[in-house]
C-alpha cells in the first residue's frame, strides 16, 4: 500500500519534504467485525484548508491536525471493496474523507457520500460535484443573496471554488469580475468561464485603483477567497448594503502573524454584511445542489477546469502548489482510474 505520510507539524510555507512516500504491505481485508469500509482510492483532492491540519493546535483551526507518521487525510473519490456497513456495498463509488494511499480502511463512514451519477468524470466529485462545488453554491446563493444586475467580485477566481462562483453569478444575471495570479488564468476567466472582466492581481501595483476601474459604481457582492491586502482594497469599494461571503483567506494560511485589515470601518459606513461560512454546515443542501448543477453540466451551461496530476508520488508537490498558485483549476491527484 503506497502512502503519503505526514512527517511533522509545519511552520511557514509547507514543503514537499514535510511529506514522505512509503510502501507498507497490508492484507486487503477488513478487520474481523469492522463496521467500516475497505476502499480503493481513485482520485484525491488537494484543498487549501489542509494547511490548517499541518499545524498543531492552531487557535483558529477548525479541523483536527494530521498525525505525524500517518497518511495525509483529505477528500477523495473511492470504490468500496469490502463493506461492514449495511448502507454500502462492494462496488459502490463514494466521495468524502479518505487517506492519501492506495487502499484505506475508513471507519468514519458518516462523512462519505454515495455517488449515483456516473455519467460525468468521477474526478468531478473532488471539485465541481464535491466539497468545493458545495462551497461555491452555499457561499454564493445562501450567504450573498444575489440579485440580477448586481456586481460581483471573486478573488482566486480560477480555482476550484472561484470558477464556479463566477459561473453561478453569470447564470443569475450579475456582472462579474475575477482576479487570478497569471495571464493563463485570466484568459480562462474571460474565455472559458464567461466572467465579464478579469485581471492579474500580481500586475496591479494599486489594487484599489484596479477595483475602481472594473467597478466604477462599486461592488455589491465580494466572494472572499484570499484575505489580506485584497480584502483591504475591496472594503472601501463596496456598495451600500453590499455582502461579503468570507470563504477563505489563503494569503494568510502560511503566515505566523496574520496581516491586519485596516478598512473595516467601511462595514459601518456602507452598511455592508460580511459573513464567514463553513461548507460542512450546508451539506444538507447537497441533494438540491446536484439537482441544480447536474442539468447545467449536461446542458453545457457550466464548465469546469481541473489540474490533474498522476500518481501519489506527485501528490505532495500538487498540494503545496496551491499556496504558490501552481494549479490551474481544481487540483486533483489520480491514484487509479479504475
Ligand atoms: P484554489 O483552487 O483557488 O487554489 C488556491 C489558489 O489560491 C491558488 O491557485 C492561487 O491562485 C491562490 N493563492 C495562493 N496563494 C495566494 C496569495 N498569497 N494571495 C492570493 N491568492 C493566492 O483553491 P480552492 O478554490 O479550493 O479554495 C479557494 C478558497 O476557498 C481558499 O481560501 C479555501 O481555503 C476556501 N475554502 C473554504 C471553504 C469553506 O468551507 N469556507 C471550503 C473550501 C474552500 P492565483 O494564481 O490566482 O494566485
């Protein structure tokens, strides 16, 4: 069983050497009397929140730390080989928490969703039809209360979550602008995902001026993925009664001291509502989400870009690449295609 082992707690930017590849021999059988599942892992998801699990007891962490010496845990798509749980049968496909290894025994089966629709790429259940897709859906529709004609700004807009938020905003009839960190990503935003405008934030010396250029009348909705300087630049550009969905702040995850935000007064003056949310509070909407999104995919109204790397050997580099913007679209690792 090839595995990606978490070595030890991380400070600052994570490195490939914080993880180690090993091979352990296992018997491909569930332990006697187990109520869990033996899974064959197919696709693994690299997600920004995983940085929080590399830290020991962070005050603001919302997830358990990885255990040094044990495999990395994350979202993935897997096939059930053996089941000790009557809700699952051998051959079922599932998505949810699994290990970064070829085969996993999962006892926390309540976090697994059964996959019923297989006429889409299975890797979509790490992104578009999995946790990031639910995040975009819940964050945009539940937190932002969008209305036709409103102006929407999305940061980290070409990523797993952002590319969908932009497409939801267009389907709602909004004007939407995204920012991302390379020319290739900006081109995708404009030409593939249908954003009205897009810019490379790394090329803007003055973020406030850039936002005023794209939003001369201000921003109704900001979908926050990055935090820090970007949030500071957005706040004075919000329109009265605007909404900010605080989804993530990836620019802060590797800092020992988070950056201060100076322009919070804008919340009062502009009467803006800024609300953080966690996707796991919205999984009860997953059925409704699928009913909405699957037809859009089939009608070609929603498209999705993935950055797929092959093999567990390439998983550590793929994961840390999220924090330098190496990924173009949803970062997926293939363990096995069948
Ligand atoms: P992405 O696919 O967008 O990958 C991360 C991207 O973030 C990189 O490609 C890079 O793009 C950008 N980035 C990295 N470092 C910085 C930086 N210092 N400043 C600005 N941008 C940076 O990730 P996801 O779509 O999966 O996640 C997006 C956000 O949503 C994250 O903050 C994540 O934590 C959050 N999230 C929150 C959830 C919740 O429940 N609240 C659930 C899921 C995700 P670029 O080249 O454009 O810089």
